[in-house]
């Protein structure tokens, strides 16, 4: 479990929603739903699991979540996300047929059914629903309100459901088919959240029943009204009109804006896009600029409709997105709730960013403060660390990395070629580099560190102390020793040097590990560059007529040594050198190819660019 996941787990909300697990490549590998995001997502990273879940957890590199308004919303959003992304750890369902629908049959006297098969039979289908229980609950409510046919077409007398007002028995009672057409229209409106008309009708019927002392019937209407109220919390992630639309919501805080876009396709919310950026102008102006970039520079396909918050000017958005797209500011109902959900998630994401940043600051600040307390020195805001690198004394180099307030400051990194030491003398090399670094700082009034962390043990620490003493500097020096697995093992400090005791799970230990790994990486990288340059340059040395300028032309033209060896004399001459010199280059390299010398560096296939640059971009070379 990485640091990002650890921090996000602590910031999860107690809300219902969907969580999206991703692997190291950013691919969605699992989608799940939760009544409580905090407890559900945390459960993956704590406690024991079965083999399948352990395999899933081992691949999780990051996760996202979408907050919704109810448990049913999270269930149906999960369906949509699984169908769209087909994560490998989910039970992959081929289509909506695996989920229940409510169906009004295409008959003269239609029936209300639950089905898992959607056919092109002229029937009306509503759903899908997360499970058959949810579908049955809604059908039961519909049966109490709309008396669709329950009996067969061969009935000679009224059925049981007629007596409880849930069937009109159309064959026996010769009901006009138009009645069923009107009921179908009412069900469509009802399931589209346009249920105020039904509620008003139920209120009237309840009052009429009560006035006639039919209290059981009045209670039935009362219960229906209550059930409709519960049903109003149903999912808002699927729209029954199957239109394609983008739902925009945004939130601003501390000079940052987060814009969240929900993509609704074929009536289903299938994914979202999240962008966080600093804004510098008026909030509305920067939001409009983002919308323009969203459909032009980011190349998102324009839908039929765009929903935007009420405080954004509709005409401005229409001018940006162009003709053919309807821009809507929902004022009520399901559409307004969709914009509110997008806005709420934008707020959640922006607050998450600030919380993670704050925790990172607290963590790194706490680490350096604790390190200072442990060592008995002032807080080491600036830490400098040194490491040497050479192979059998060849191409010796050294490197310095700088951490300021617990974070690497790469603009302050420095690289050193060892000038005055012959052979593999690590202590002498370190003495030279430290002398050059701090004598120059004294002469030029440069910044000095609060702590020097040497990559090594007592020998390196004592060399550093001697150099500082000679220069009249009083800077604390610590040694970072590694174990036989080349991992940070312990910290040496004091006079005499002693092992500093602190937890291997502490943030200060992680900081020291990161510093040691970084200085080693930086030194090794520089050494490879220098070694590669020296090796390749030596193969072009002593060729008559090939001076530094002509050598540079060859290095610029050809990708690597193998490319020169495989080229013709004419191709070498095209680099801008005389033909006869090109012939000598070809003869020299051809001879080396058949000798043992050619094996020194050929397998590394180091790029020739290393010869043109003595240091990485943005880093300065030190004296």
C-alpha cells in the first residue's frame, strides 16, 4: 500500500457511492459499490481476504470514488461503470439482460411484468434495476397504484385482484383499451420522477376515503404516498429518455477550481472527467474557458445536451460549444440533482487535493522536526548528501543532492568530476569534493546546509568533519549506513559516533532512506554518462584528421556506435568530414569490432547524446 492510498483512505467520506480501483498503468481493474465508502474501501487494505481478493489488492495502485445520494444510486452506477469499463476483477456481464427490468407488455390489455430480457417487441421497459428485490419493490408499488391486467383473457368472472383494486378485469368488464394507454403514460411519467400528479391524486383519494369513514382504504392511500416518497430516492444515474448529455459541476476554493463532468450516454452515466487547476480571473470566465478547451483542445465528443450550474451564463456556453447543442440550466427534479451531484463530487475532489497536500506538508515538516529533535540540533531545513561512484577507479565522480523541508530541490543538485585523485580512493575523493563544495560556498557567500548526510559510515563522516574543521565550519554531519542488502540500515551521529535509535516505520527514517537512494541514483547516473563518453570517445581517438570538431559532427549524426559500424564510408562522410577521414573511421571501428576491446561498452548501447551533454537538463556543473 503506497503513501497516496494511505492518505486517501483516511480522507474517505461516510457517503454512499462507487469506488474504482486502478492498477499501476491507470487501468480500471475493479468497480464496487458501497453504502459507506469509508468502511468499504478501507476493508480491502486491512485484515485477511480470500485468494481472489488478495490478488486484486496486490494490483491496486490507486483508487477513485464517486459520491451519490442513495444506496440505489450507487448500485445502478456500479452497473453502468462495469458495463462501460469491463474491469477484469468484476463478474463481467455481457449486457443489460442480466439485470431485471419492469415491462409493460404490448397487448390490447397490457400486463406489468419483471423480465431479464429486453426485446424489440413494442413493449415498454423500465430499468435496469440492481437486483430483482428492487424491481419487485417498485412493481409492488405500481400494482397498488395502476390496475394493469392480472387475469387471463379467457376469464368469465372477475379475479381476486379486482377485489383489491389491482386489476380492472378488462375482458369481463369490457374496459376501453384507451384506459391502459393512459396508465402506461402515467407509469412512464411516474418512473421519470414526475410523480407530483400521482401524489396529488392519492391525497384526494385518501381524504375522500377518510371522509366516508373508510379508514382502511385511507390508510392504503397513505402508505402509497409514503412509498412514493421513498421511491423518490431512487437512482439518478440513469435517464429514461436515452439521450446523450454531459453534466458539468464545479467548485472553487483557495484559488483552485475543480470541474467535474459526468458523461451520460444512452441514458446511463458511464464515466466522469475530473480536472483541477488554479484560476486567475473571474470564476465564470475561467469556467467558460475550460468548457471551450474541453471540446476543442481535449477533443471530447459533443453530446446533444449540456447541463450547467445556474450561476453560469447560458448564452456564453452556447457561443462556445456552437450550434446543435442544447445548453440547459436545470431548475428542479432529476436533472437539477445530476448537476448537484457533479458539483458535490467536484467539491469532494478539491477538498481531497488540499487534504493530501496538507498531510504531505505535515508529514515532511514533522519528519525534519523529529529528526532535529532526535539528533539534538535545530530543525535541518536544508540537508545535503554526497556519494561517490567509480568502477575500479575509472571515471571517478561524485554527486550532491539537496533536500529542502523534506523534499528534493533538484535545481540545487551538483555533480563533480574527481580531478586530483588517482585510482579508487573513496575517502580522498570525498575530501576533494567536500573541500570544493564548501570552500566555494565560503568564497562566494553561498548557502550552507543545516545537516550533511553522508552516504556511508564512520570513515565518510570523519572525512567530512575534518574538511569542515579545516574550513572553520560548524555543520552537523551524520552517516547513513546500509546493510548487506544495500538498504538504509542505521544512522550514525555524535562525537564519538553512535547509532541513533529511532523507529524504522517513522517518517524520519523514510526521509533518510529517500535521501540515500536519491544521492546514490544521481551519482550512478552521472558516472554512467561520464564512463560512456570516455569509452566511446576513446574509440575515435588517434584517428588521423579527426579532431574535436569533426568528432562532434559524427557524434551528432549517428545514434550510437553500432550505427557508425553499420554505415558506409559515404554515410560517415555525409556527417561533414573529408572522405579519406571517413575511410579511416570505418577501418578503425571495423578493426575494433573484431577485437576484445569492442565488448567494453557495446552491450550498453548508450545514446550518443550523453557525449553532447555533461549533465542532465536543469542541473549545474560544479567546480
